[in-house]
C-alpha cells in the first residue's frame, strides 16, 4: 500500500481534481423513430443501429415494457390464491 510522500496543498489537490467534473450526456436522434438515444448504441425504442434492425421487435418491447400497479396487484393476487389452494 503506497504512502503519501508529502502533504498536498489545497490548491494542488483542487488543480488535480479540476478534470474530474462530469460532462453532460450527448444525445442524438434516432434516424428511424427520432427519439433521443446515446451515440453509437442501438435504439431501445425501435431496435435499429446504423439503419439496420439489430434488436428484434419483441426484445425492444420487453426492454420498454411498462408494468402498471394494477398488473402487479393481479399477479400477486393470483400467486397468493394459488398458494392458498395448495
């Protein structure tokens, strides 16, 4: 385990840390559906990358599937009722 050689002054520490700031995310528009996506990545909405379909329609739908509270309640109630029957 390394030990510090000398004490770092506040200015030296802050000068080094000046490059640690986070950059704002750069988003681009998908060519097919025009939704904002990260560059050099497949669109999770339509599944295309560089104008080619790379993710199947069903997989992209699974990625974006929104489960409502009612669906969760129905699923839990069906599991509880099946446990009570057995």
